[in-house]
C-alpha cells in the first residue's frame, strides 16, 4: 500500500510543477513516469538514462518545492546503477543512506544495496545493508529475494540457526527467482539435521534446475541409503553415474555404491567403486580404506589389500584390529613373515575382539620364533600359555616354547622355565643338556664358578648330551684345574681329548695345554713332559703360547733333573729374545747352581739385571746371588746385593728376608752394631713379618754377647714385646692353629676374633687377619672377609699381602662393583705382583674398572698393553678391544671403532659380544649405512637374546632405521613391541616417545582423513 501511495504522490507532483514552471514540458514528465514503470518492471538499462537526464534538468532549477522529487530521482538513478552493477554504485548508495533523506527511500536503497552486494558475493556487506531495509517497503518478490540473500549469507557463515528461517520463508514463494535456490540450501540444512524426508522434498524441487541437477542425486541417494532403502539408494547412485550428465559428487556417489555393495557382501561389485573413490580422493576415511582392503582381500588381490590395511595400524578400535588381523593373514599368504609378525603384534595389542587377540598373540609368538626373535617368542608364548590355558593353540605354543628354549641365548630363563614344566616332552628333554651347558657358560663368564660347575655336572649326566659332552668335559677340567683339583682336571681333559670338539676357546690344543699344566701342578713331570712335547711340535694361537710351552717343557725336564734337556730349551728361548727370556736365564742359572757352577750361576743372574731391566725377577736374582755368597760365607760380597734389594722399590716382598740376611752378614763380619741396627730396622719396619721373629732372637743374642741384658729388656719393652705377653701371644695363636688343622671352622673364627681383639699388635696379627678372612670367604661371607683382607693389604709388605690385595680387589670388582675402590687395589697389586699371573690380573682389572667408569681415554694405553701382555686371555682381549672401540666411537672414528668391536664379537658370544654388535650397528647407522645397520641389529636380537638391554636397544635402533626410511608401519610395530614387552623402564619410556614421533610423522604424510 505504501509503495502505491508513494507512486501516486510521484504522479501528482509534476502537475504542480507545470502550473509553476512554464519551461517544464509535458514530454519530460511522461518520460519520467515511463522510466519509473520500466524500473519497477526491472528494465533498469532503459530507465537509467531517463532518470539521469531528468535529474540533470532538475539540477538546473532551484525551486523550493521540488526537494522530494530531487531525492526520488537521485534514488532511482542510484538504484539503477546498483542493479546494473556499475562501478562506484555502492559508494553512491552509502552516501545516499548517510544523507538526510526520506526514511522510506533509505529503506528501499538499503534493499538495492544489499542486492548489489549479494550479486557481487560480498556476503558480510550484503547482510549489513539488508539489516537497514524495511520489509514493509518491499514488494513480495523483493522481500523473498532479501530473505534468500540473507539466508544464503548466514549459510555461508555457517550460522545455520539464522539461515534456516529465512530460507524457509524464501522457499515458500514459488514466484521468487530464488525459489529453487532456497529449496536447495534449505534442504542442505535439513540434510545436516538428519531430517531426511523433509530434505528430500526440497531437493526434489531443486533438481528441476540444471544448476543443481548434478548435485541432488548424491543427496537423494544418501538419504535413501540412510533411511534403509539400500538397494534403491544404490540404483539411484548408479543411475546418476551412468546418466552421462555431469555429477558434482561423482566421487562420493562411487563411495556410496561401493559401501552399499560392501554391506551387502557383494565385494566384487563393491571393489571397482571403492577403488575409484579412494583413487580420486585427496583424503579418505579409515572405513573406506578398510572396505577397499577387504574387497581386495576376498578377491585374493593380496598385495593391493596390504597397501590399504597398512595405514590402519595403531588404533584401538575394532576396525584397526580387523585390518591388522587381515593384514597379518595377507602377509602370511604372500610369505612376508616379518611384516605379518608386526601386523599380528598390532592386533594382539587390541582388545576389541578377544578371539582375534588370542589368535594374533599366538601367531606373533610363533612368527617371532620362526624368524629368530627368540626373546619376543619366549615372552609372548609364555604370556599366551598363561592367559589362554584352554586355547586350542596351547599345546602347539608349549612345543614352540620348548624349541625357543633350545635355541635362545637366554639360558637362565630357558633353564628355569624348562624345570618348571610339569611334564617334559621328548623334544624338550633332548635339549636339556644343551641348555645346561650354555647356562653354565654364562655363569663362567660372570665368574660364578661353583654355580657353573653344578650345571656342568648335571649336563655331564644328562641324557642326549652327546653334542655338548666334549665341551662339558673341557670346562669341568678348567674348573677342577683352577680349584687345584689336578687329578680331576686330568681326567676331564683326557675325556675331552678322546672325543674333541672345537668351539671358541675350547679346542684340542688348549685342552692339551691345560692337561700338561695339570700334570705339572700335580708334580707328574713325566706326563707333563709328554704333553708339552706334543704341543711343541704345533703352531699354537700365538708366539707367546709357543714360547710358554717351551718354557714349561723345560720346567718338566728341570723337575726331573734332566738338566741338559732343560738347559737346551731355556737357551732356545733366550736366543730367540723371547718374552720369558728373563725366566729362562734365571732357570739356567739355577741349573748351574744345581751343578755347583757357582760362578756361571752368578754371571747369568747378573745378566738379568743388565738385559731385562724391567724384569720382575731382578729382586729374586739379586737374592740368589746373595745366597751364593752367603752359602760360601763370602758375606762382604753378599752385602751389596742385599742392600740393592732393600733399596729397590719393586722388591717389597723380599725386603724382610734381605734385611734379616744383611744383619746376619754384618754379624758374621763382626759388625755387631751395624747388624743390631739392621735387625732393629727390620723389626720396626715389618713388625708382623716372620723374619722379625728371627731378628728379635738375633737382637737378643747380640745384646747378651755384649752383656747388656738390661738393654735388651728395655728394647723389648719399648717395642711392646713384654716377655710374658709374648709368651701368651704365642700360646694363644698356637691353639688356634690346632683348630685350623682340625677344620674346626666355627671355633677357629671365634678364637681368631678374640685374638685380634686381645692382641691388636700381636706377633701373629697378620696371620690372624689373613686366616679369618679365608674362613669367612669359605663361608661366602664376603663382607667380613673383605674387612680382614683389607687389613692385611693395608699392612703390606708381608707374606700374605699379595694374596690379600688380590682378594680385596676381586671383592670390590666382582661383588661390590665398586670400580673406584677396585682400581685402588688393582694398582696396589700391580706394584706387589711377584708373578706374571697376578700382574696380568692387575692389568686386566685396571682396564675393566676404567671401562666401567667410562674412563675410555685413560684406558686406551692400558688396553693396548693388555693386548700385548703374555698370557692375556680371551676375556682380556674382549675388554681391551671393547674399550678401544668405545674410545674411537666417542671420537667419531666409526671405521676404527667397528674394527675393534668386530674383534669383540669374534671373541665373545655373551653380553659384551651383544654390546659390541649393537655398537657396530650404531656406528653403521651414524654413517648412514642403513642396510648394514639393520642386518647387524638383527644379529644382536637373534644371537644375544639373553641380554634384554642390548636386544631392546637394537629394536629401538631398528625403529630409527625404519623411520629414517619412512617405513612407518614397521617403525610403529617395532617401537610398540618394545614399549609392550620390555621390563626396563627407561627403554619403555624411550620407545613410547619414539612411537609418538612416528605416529606424528605418519599422520603428516597420510591420506587418511
């Protein structure tokens, strides 16, 4: 009504103007009225020039009563510009809205401005303009247009609650130019609200437009499918695809068809549609990948199925579990067992379906065994047997577990598990001896000799032990030899040599060498001679070993007083400049002594001092020279040699004896005062030494000879040697010695404790501490034993010092694992060592302590010296090479490090071998040799399963390798395996962190939406 009134007002105004202005002709008014008619009919291009012309004429006149007409003409001109989408039209319209014009015209101008913005896709500006418009100023068509435009604007802003009522109003006007559009967008809102029946009605209207013809079929098919009419939905979708017309949602229609056929279990029909959908989509849902993978699976296109299932790993829902189960089966059917194992791992870690979890756990354990992952196989199969005692796979799992026990390097757990089985199959019994032997080997490496001996004796008696019996005989011989049971050692070594078998240090040459030594230690010199003679004709593992055989053969002749043969062999060593040249020279000197060739003996002993300046035998040589002179009562010549011993820093153990003999020489040279001073020096420096007692007797004699008994008593009192107390001391300790002889251990310990308390400075205090230490040691009371060994070691030199230092060093090293304290005592042992064996142990102890304290740089020189030391064993070479490898690796000399580590793997099959293999793999990884690193890491896993830490570290390294290769599936499986199975907390934490990194990397590279 208002529009009509405005229109009538506009018609009346020109009549007044005619009466007032003679120059306004009729024709312009008629044109103006016609232009308005064109405007309302939408012919803006025809109306616009008329309005512009009429406006220009009005601008040339300045009457007071035509302001409204001027505003109207301006309104129509700007509105025409807006509807013709002219540049700057919006600016003019905004100026119009800011002027003091008719509110009615402003309301209409806001509509036209909103329409302009709407057609120009300026949604926010369009909504702002429409907000200033008034519905009562608009025609029904304009109102419908505005409702649609605003509804569409809110729709694009996802303000569906605001859009919905506006679109509902717009779609109600069938005459509106946006009738179809309003139905389409209103239908979309209903579709999202799952009001499918109502949505479908709107879509039916929208599909009449060609604009929506390619869109509606997808929604109609989706609605039909959702409402349960799957066959009809599939038909609608297929008809749309096959219609030949352009389908905007062609990919989605293929998804719907594929999904529909999949649910109908018509997988061959589903396959092409699902295949095309996944291929054409940038992002797809997990369900679509699963359906495509399953369709490939049932059509036996297994490699294609694998590609679809792999990205579905790692989830905890039913879909992921089913996908991993089928992936595992697909890998099995294509003989990809390693990948199948990983797939079953993912499935077994998912509890969605209990039966699939059970089967997958079993398959993971079985494949772990078949692929050589013995540690995982053992853990998984034991877990399976425990959790599924009634499973139909339980019996097979037990059989597999027995095989794992026989092949694994985790011999401790293998043995424990074997002995826990209520019934043992014939197959498991056939492996028992092998398990016992290998577990004994581990105990031997850990220096737990008595425990190893028990297992070796079991293996010796076990049935089906033929494969390991020679090895068992060898090590039983070794243990017997080290325990001083030489007759038993001889028997075992002879049994080994009757049926020899070679394995590392176990070989006929080593057995014969040890047998020969057993005869030698058992004082069966004839048989020792026979065995050493046999070995002399062979080329042994090292020049040092060949030389030692020659030396011991000579010793065998020497002990049988076959001096000519012995001397010939000793001289052979001397002439070859052998390492044992000093010992050979010393022995030839002793032969000369036995043949009463004293001058020759002295000359040879003196040559040791000249030719072997670092020899440990120099103090002993000096003592032998002194003894020759003393025996000939040539005391003056003996004195300088005795003084050299006393002043030599490396002859601590001989100093008490040298002081005693020096005093005797001085006494016999009538130098009583010097003798007295020497004897007193001996007593003062070494009050606990056995020689001090003889010195005291000599001191007493000298004082008596001088007639100074009072002086002797004063001296004796000054050193705490009260005559009565001394007698009590001797009597008390004599009783203890009787207890020791009678093996009354308990009583002896109590008596020794009492003696130490009562006589802290007693004559036998060193003996008491040493003997009680040994008794505690025999009772496995290492703590109490250590206290007394340390006392003896702390009062070195004495006759027990070297043994006590060795025992103390071993205790801190093996029992307490206090490598700092052990270093202190190994250093002391090196200074007091009187034989090559103890010197070697001191050197090896120092290297090991430095290794465990990670003092690799400090250990390098010691390690190299140890490698060159005579008598260095396999373990010594292992530690030395491992230490040198660590040092090289720290300095990034990876090639050099690998060379040292390879030496370790050759020498050691236990924990250090595992560590060295892992270190090799790490060096290869750091130099980007990923294939080599992977191979080496697998060797650790397969050959060193007893050592969980290095196995777990190798798995983590494998995961790093896979991640670097962007093999996310195997990387995830590897890290998840470690996180699930490892019992080492820091390893589990690291595995979880790495798993998260892989998942993030995979997600970034994934196609899954």
